[in-house]
C-alpha cells in the first residue's frame, strides 16, 4: 500500500492530467451520444411547391409528375389525418419518359408529422439530372380501423400533372425535395474539434502546473492561437459581427496591390467604399452565409484545398460595401489575401489565410502586453482570453488588430510608468507615440486612452517630458482629425434635425426594445436619417432621457453577454447564463490577484479616461440612432473591450488577494471555460 501511495504521489501530476483528459473525453462522449449522433440525419431541402389550400384523401394511389434540377435523397408531403392513422405509406419515383423505377421508400403512417412536411427518404439517392421529368406514386395501405390520411395540394405550383388513381386533379401536390443529408460528417467534425480542445486543455494543464511553469506570456500566446483556431473551426468567415464588410475591405486592398504587381495590369486606384474588388471566382453563397450551419462547416472543409482559376491581377467589381475609409488596420489580413492571390489559392483558403494573419498579429500583441506589463498581467491575460475577444481576434474585423494595439499600448504605458527601468529608452517612447497614432484614428472612442501617457513620471522620460506627452496627444488628435471617416463623423454630429412634430409619429414605431430595431415598413428612407444629433439632443432632453432608460431596461443583459462572449456570431448564438457568470468570475479573479502600485490620483485618472471612452462610445451610438427608435442603435458589449484593461487596472486592489502562482491557474480556468463555451457554440450551430 505504501508503494502504491508513494507511486501516486510521485506521479500525481501526469495522473491528474490523464484524469482531466478522461473527464473531457467522457463529457464529449455523452454529448455525442445525446446530441450529435441524432443530428446525423440533418438535411438540406428545397420546397418545389409550398402552395396547399386543399386536401386529397389517399384512398387510391396518388401520381404527380414534376421537373427539378436538384438531386433527390427524400421527398416530403403535407400529410394529415383526422384520428389515429396506422399502416404503411409507399413512395415510388420513376423516370416519366422511360418508366424506369429510380428509387422507392416505405414509411409508417403512425409517424405523420403533426405540423410541417412528412419526409420519406429514398432507398437510392437520385442524382441531379437523372430524368428530364419525374413521376412519383404515393400509395397508402391502411390497417384495420385506421383513419385515412390526406395530402395537401394547391391550384398550381409544379410543372406537371396530378392524378388520384385514374382521375385527373386540377392542381399540384405540395412537395418538399430533400437534396442532401449531412450523414456522419457531424460526428467526425465533432470529434476532431473535441479532441483538439481536449489536447489543448491537457497541454495547458501540463505547462501551467509543472515545477517550472511556462512564462505567462508564452501561455497567453499558445492559448490565443489554439483557441482562436477552434473559434475559426466553429464560426468560419462571415460569422463575426459585420465581418462581410471587413472581408470586402481586405480583399479590395489586396486587389489594389495585385493590380500594381501584376505585369501589364492597370492599377484600379482607390476603391469607393460602396464597391468591392475581388477575383471573379471569389464567391460562394453557402460559405458567405453569416448564419453558420453544419453545411457551412462542410463547405469550408471541402474547399480548403481549392484553387483559383483567375490570373494574378485580374479583378472583378462587386456592388458590396466595405467597412471603412481607412485601410490601416486591414494591412495584415490584406497581405495574407495577397499571398493567397499569388499562390493561386481558392476563395476559402484565402479567407482562412486572412483570418490567421489577424489572429497571429493579435496573439503576438497580447503576449507582448502580458510580458511587458509590470503588474496586472492577469488582467491582460483575462481580456485576451475572453470568448468575445477571441472571436474578434480570429476574424477579418479591424477590432482584431485594434484590440491587440490597445492591450500593448496600455501595458507599455504601465511599464514606462511603474516598470523596473528608471528611464524609458527613446525606442520605447517612439513605440508609444506610434501606437497612439494608430489607435486614435481607428476608432474615435479610444482617443481618451492615449492620455494614459500622462501617468509616466517626468523623471523617467527626461528633460523633454512635457514636450513628449504633449506631442503624443497632439499626434493622436491630428491623426484622428485627418482621418476621412472621422471628419465625416464629426460633421454629422451637428446635422440639423427635422422638427420634432414631423417625427413624433415615427418615434413610436420601434418594435423590439431588447435589440436594435429595424426600420418599420412604410417609413421612408429619409426618416431613417433623422438621428439624435447634438442639436436634437439639446432640444429634446426628455426624449433622450427616455431613450437611455429604455436601453438600460431592455438591453442590459445584451451588453453583459456581449462583453465577455455570451452572445457570438451576429449575436444569434446566446450561451447559458452559467457560462457568462463563470467568465465574469474569472475576470474578478484576474482583478483580485496581485497588488497594484497605482496611487489614488493615478487610479482616478485611469478610471476617468475609461469612463470618457465609455461616454464617447455611448454618445457615438446615440448619434447613429434614428429618432423613432426606442433604444440605442448599435451599442454592443464588445465595444467596451478596448478600455477594459485600463478600467480593471484602476480597480485593482493595493495588496495581493491571491497567491502569486494563481496566474497560471487562471489561464487553465480560462482554457476550461473557453472549451465549454466552444462546445456550447457547436451545439447551438447544430440545433439550427
């Protein structure tokens, strides 16, 4: 017994990791058995005829001819029964020209769908174009005492004829064609994702709990890259908020470069924001659907090795919007897209390259921030590992690079102000100035954060301290003012509004206060341009106050979810509140772990700057809100991520509350919770 105990004590770490792996695999098996395995029958379908205002009793064989160019793996009918129906239902599908039997199926009448189409699968899938015209025969054989089934049909809809027995019927049966089934792909994809997530959790446990744990910045780099890749697996391009516009921007920028580099090509010059340039074969309706489904996963997997037939430098114009007038934060993703162009990669692998470029840039910036932060490393780690941050980092969104720059800038300011070095090197000062000049014009709301440089003591900069600080702030303001996008925004703030009397009726037209509303049908487009400008707010303080009250009442849960990642994709994937609370608990642990050298004035300054950024964020959304909306338009929790580190650093306690080694435990906690969030995302997509 003593030997066994001694062995277990010596091997407790690898045995603990093995036990963790077994627990993860056990959870995966239970989820696969209960949720994934039944979903293997998911299918794609198209309604060939959805008009049915009459019914036919299936007392005789029903015959319907029709034409379709779709492959067929099943056919669905609007079947009903007044009472208990029992017996069998046989479906036969023929080539109408030759009379050859193409496929057949037999179903149980007891399983008629109570609402919707009852689908009968075909024993042999029928390929597209197998016949110029098909003929289906539907025959019901009832058990003794069974109620008769009836099938829905309408006066028109299909290009064909309808018979009940030998009697012609004027009309067409309602018909659903199942064109494709997902089969075992769902299980394979689930286990590929699950095993990768399990391996990541175990590797994280190994590097965080050993006698010589990895440095925290390396752990951050590993987790951001690995978790970002898993997010890309489950939420592919076009899934992140407004990602299609950011993709358009990156592809247009890469297209401009390619036309300059291609021999004999004519440069396209600047691309208007309402247009997009891509290659002619850079389009795929299923891959470009923002509502991710299991078929989206399969489409991406099938096309990861696709090649483009478009010559380098050959570009096509699309009438699609871009995201911004400024291309600065799209350089990384555009360079990756240009590489895809040069290698002749297809649309899907080029999309993946662009995403991976942004993810790598963010991971390096986040790891650099964790390494350089003199205190609060847990805070920078936690913000970098929030599901919402990872979702944006592994996307084409400019927020990917912007969030990385904000993390790095905040950490470098703290290092310059409180780090071990007595003097900040000129190179460090130059980096701070460059980061401030990149952050300010990217989004106006982050301009106040550049004033964090005022925290750096004059003695650490030298005799030109005041000139440096004033220069950084002036450079940030000039960069913002010279940005075309910000100039338009500043001009729009003072737009004169339509008098209140002409918009009061429209003001009550909002429908859903819990989410940004859509313009109500019947309102002209011009009314949508009447927004809460500065002039309107000053003239209507009561209406503005009511807007904020309605927003707090109706949208607070949306903001709390959106900040940490409880709502992902186009805010169509809401996770259970348990995961949201777990993420906030990890954020609290990051704040409480370790002490802070910030004095009270420094805390107040950092807090004021964070509040100023918050006020600009809310104010910016206010100025975009049409006056007939009942809640703020566009305000999202993810907008708070940029100034979250500064706010949390200001709240950090003076004395340590947690053990020094808890940072690695925090990293492991985030790995486990993020893996759980990803599993929930998988199930949410599966349920669509």
